[in-house]
C-alpha cells in the first residue's frame, strides 16, 4: 500500500529521489538540461510530499509559492519500476490538498514535451494547458498547465 508523508527539502529520501529525477531528465532533455536545472534547485522547499511503498521511498513532489494565490508544482518523480500504479496521482492530489489548506486557489506547473507520461498525468488529473509563464515563456520544449483548486 502506498502511503504519503509531508516533509521538506531537507529529507534524505527526497534528496535521493531528486538525484534520480535529475539523472533521468538529463538524458531526456539532452543539451537543454542545464537551462531547466537552474530552475529546479531544492534548497529551502517547505512543502514536499514523499510516497512510500512498504517503507521504501518511491516518489516525490513539491510545492513552491508562485504568487499570493498560486503554488507551483515542482520535482514530481516516481521510480520507473513503480510507475503506472497511481503513485504520481496520489502525490499530485496530496500536493493540491496541501496548497488548498494553505489557502492557495491554483496550482501551476511546467513539464517538458519530452515527458509524455507527465503530460498525460496532468491532463488526466484536471490540469489545462496555459501559455508558458515566467522563465518558460519563450521555451519551445516546455508546456505549462494550471488547475483551479476547490
């Protein structure tokens, strides 16, 4: 059974999962990886969700304040052998609930065109495509999404 835990970016399990995420993204992004990496630092993130399967860390996600109404979802990752089992959706839902509890009304995120599984996950969970925002505004390989929270 998958369980989730709220923590922060100092958690060792989160740090290790992000290391694996960065390895995977480096391969997928190729020459574009250094550009994206600069926006994915994990120091001082106060809102991190970890997913565990039988006490083994299998996935993560995080929230960062974007503006007074909006949290940005960052660092979503599930171990390859644990994918297609609903772990990412569970992490995403927990992030959304946490953002709502903190009185934010919207979540936004960026993902790459080379991550079709992520695109499908977000669409399946009610996220809609929006114009690229912030540092991603002119980035051809980025897709940005948002979801109004209830």
